[in-house]
């Protein structure tokens, strides 16, 4: 995660991929790999990583939050259906984690 936070996204994705070779069923690693790909503009790889994370653990609410941010970014780029997907993912996260998160409720209202 440190490499990702430092902005070294290539090294971060390599580290997450290496860790996944040791723990292929770790949804947190897949979620973080998706976030690194997303930050690097590799949208197809990000989406694939998030989908794998949900396949491994469909109840991982943080994947839905990451997907919401991912779709929100695509909506800003005028991808037609992205805002609706972002809203559904945000609602899913809010319903399971924190229904009163003002920041996320504001984002939801702005979609």
C-alpha cells in the first residue's frame, strides 16, 4: 500500500500481483490492485480487479466503495451509464457500512 500511496503505481501493481500469487483469494489485495490500476488510468484492469474481488468475497463493502469512485470518475468523462452504476455502488456501501456518512451522501446527491 505504501508504494501506491507514494504514487509508484507500477511498483504497487507488481507488489499486489506478487502478493496475490501467495494469497489468490484475498479480496483486499484485489481491491487495492484495482485502486492502483484505477489511479494509473488502467480502467479495464481496475474493473477486472474489482470484479475478481467481488467474486472472491461478494460481501466486501469496500469494493463497492472503490467501484463507486471508479464509476464516478468515468461519469466525469461522460460515460453514459457510469453515474447510475456509481449511485448503486454507493448505496450498497452506505447500506452496509455507514448510512450517515455525510461525504458519501453528498457524492451520491451530486451524481
